[in-house]
C-alpha cells in the first residue's frame, strides 16, 4: 500500500474529549509514513495553552512529529485558541471569528498534496464549532468517513451509542471503533469491545492498553492488527 496507491482519507473523532484521538491519529500517520504512504495531517481546531512559538498545540506537535509533515502549521491547524474549551466558546470569549470555508479550502489544498489525509476533530461529535455548527457538520462537509475513538471510563457505552446515533442522523459512515484504556477503574478493553460490538454491530479495529510510550506502542498494535488493509 505505497507508491502511487491512494487510500481514502479519514476523520478521527471521539465519543468524548480526552479519549485518545491524537495518539491514534499520530500512530496511524506514523505507520502510514513507515509504509511509504504520503500522509497529510490536519487538526482544524485546537484549544489549550500555547506550547511554544512554532507549534501552539501539543496535539498538533504530535501529529507533525509522527507524520513527518512539512506542511505549514497554519494549514495543519488553522484555528488555535488559548482557552481549553469548545471552539465556539473560545472564539466568543476571545472575540474571534471562525470561517469554516477556510477550513474546507485548506483541506482541499492539503488533500491535493498527499495520498491520504487524516483529520482529527476536537472533543466529541457534537462539540460546537459555531452556533448551529458542530463537529458532525464539519465531517459531513468534508465528506469523510469517520473512525470513532472511545476511552474506557464508565459511561463510555452510552456516549458511544449517542455518537453513533448522531452519525446516522448526519449520514456519516463509521469505519470502526478504536478503544483506548483511559481509566483503570472503568471498563476493561475486552468488556468494552464486547458491549460495543453487541449493541452497535460496529467492528473494533484495535485496542490500546495504557502505555508509557503511547504513540510508538499504538503504531506497533496497528501494524499487528493489519490496520492498513482494513481501512
């Protein structure tokens, strides 16, 4: 799966915030790069504290590092807000304006440069980007299939099923689940997989146990699970 082969592009979203979207996206980009695939990455919206003068978001920093991207940071991450909240609330508090057409235009530009694009969302499927415009709307406008990342805290099954219902409402195709161990006191990865596949009929693509080297270990797990042939 290299050379002139062109894969589909994907949007990585989560059932909630803090479930491992960035680790998975970075790990998948890393594996693609190692497999000779020209992969581009994009995180249209990021919030949080400024990291340094060149990369403002820790998430973006990881995506750039593991994808090997040399694209301009303003293309990879068009909107960064130094307030850890939704883009809608951050823009409102900071007096900023969000133009989704800018995001769509940048995506098209990056997509034309790379064989495959991995776009990471922010928060969950209904995180507000603007008034009456949510992450689900962005996925729909980008015309991408989505990979759902779930953590293991109690309540994850409920959040996952709600996310699936939103995807159905918007006509968004779900490729599969990625499960990330985020709470030692929550579900086991195996129990969560059993619950989600039984209740939703959606396949679990891979499971990531807690790790001290999350991206590197996740890349190994993705390779072991032959993820590239399953997308």
